[in-house]
């Protein structure tokens, strides 16, 4: 158990703020904690000053787009997972020092285990997108036995840079076909489908044996996952990962177990 935070703040962009306050406040109420979790829009130029002020007040919280890498750089200490991802989504303060973790990795692993019904192994992963969420996928997947990830992104250089620290576990590929060839798991880590019904990949292009994970989440699910399930394909959207990363963050801040049922009820 760490020092109880004075306040809980999500730092990020308004579009990414939609569901987190609802389920975090549900978990706080369930635990009888007299705190309110709130979202704070922060411009990149203001981030360092805002974080400094929050550290001085003994706050804790989360970070979302576009600040995950910047907050990692501001931390005095990172967990191994956050260091590997180069990004922080969960932070807290202790004695004037800023600590950072990345619970997206645990949230993603939880989602994969639920989807497959077992611990992942022997996976050929096609990963669409090469941003912060993609980094969490690579950190998780590098520990899966006999598995590798092929990353396809519209800015090819970003995929190359993302894969570089992961050696044989991750390769940037030029075409979508190369990424999809023989894939057992196809993961969307682009924001496509977040605010509309666009799909990151036409449903008929999902390889025959592949399951799909859309990291994008929306109340009511994403159009891509709905369309895949209508064709009896195994697919899940980003909501289980979102709730689990939030529950793991709660457990970092307070030590006790987060009430996942209350969190789910807040977003259904
Ligand atoms: P990010 O760092 O901005 O990276 C986004 C990636 O998607 C980049 O490679 C970007 O390419 C690409 N991209 C953006 N728009 C695209 C488009 N229209 N078509 C094709 N590629 C596009 O974002 P992020 O933090 O990785 O987040 C990505 C998504 O994952 C968001 O929707 C976020 O909400 C979701 N997410 C979910 C969870 C969860 O718990 N379920 C956790 C984290 C993130 P460029 O470099 O060319 O822009």
C-alpha cells in the first residue's frame, strides 16, 4: 500500500476521456474512498508544469493520448513494463517523487487470455498501428512462447522504430498482406472506429484461423467487432482491456482489489 493519493487525475486529450471517470468513480464508491477521479485536458506545452504541481500535491492518476511517452520521461522511477513500453498510463507520487507504470500491458494480456481461453502461445500476430497501444501489445507478446508480431502502420518508419527494441519478436512489414499472412491473431491498435463505424480491416480479409482484437472501445461495441461476430468470428473490442487496465491502476494506487463488477456496470 502506497501513500493514499490526494486526488486522482486522468491527463490527456478530451476524445480519450470518455469512459474512464465513470468506471473509476464506481470503483472508488464501491471501496468507500472519498475521492473523485476527474479528467484534465492538458496541452503538451503545459504538461510538465501540470505534472509538477500534481506531484507537489501528492496526486495520482492515469495518462492517455498524447502524453504517455512524455510522462514516462518525467518519472523518477518506472516499473520494468513501463520502461520496456517507453510509455506510462498509470502514475502516483511518494515523497515528492513521480512513479510510472503501464497497466495497458496487463489489461491487454487479460483480454487475450479471456479470448483464447488459455495463456497465449504459438501466436502469429498481425498488429495494425504503431503508437502507444501497439507498444503495450509488443511488451506483452514478447513474453508469449514461440510467438512473433508483424506490425503494419501507415507511417512505415514508426513501425520500424517501434519494433527495433523487440528483436526477433517483432518485425515491421510494408504491406497489409504480409502482416496478415498466416496470422492467428489480428489486432487493431489504430483509432479507426473510435468515433464512427469505419473498420480497420474489411471483415473478409481476416485470415481463416485468426481471432481479432480491436483495442478501440465504444459504448455498445465497435462496428468492426460487431461485423466480425455477425460472421461467427472470434472477436473482442477494447472494453475488457480498458476496464482491466483501470482495475490494475486502482490496485497500484490503493493496494486493495478493485470492484470490477461495479466498474463494468458503470459502462454498460
Ligand atoms: P497513437 O499513439 O496515436 O497511435 C495510433 C497509430 O494508429 C499510429 O500508428 C497512427 O499512424 C495510426 N493511425 C491513426 N489514424 C489512422 C488511420 N485513420 N488509419 C490508419 N492508421 C491510423 O494512439 P494509441 O495510444 O496507440 O491508441 C490507439 C487506439 O487504441 C485509440 O483508439 C485508443 O483509444 C486505443 N487504446 C485502447 C486501450 C484500451 O484499454 N482498450 C488502451 C490504449 C489505447 P500515424 O503515425 O501515421 O499517425
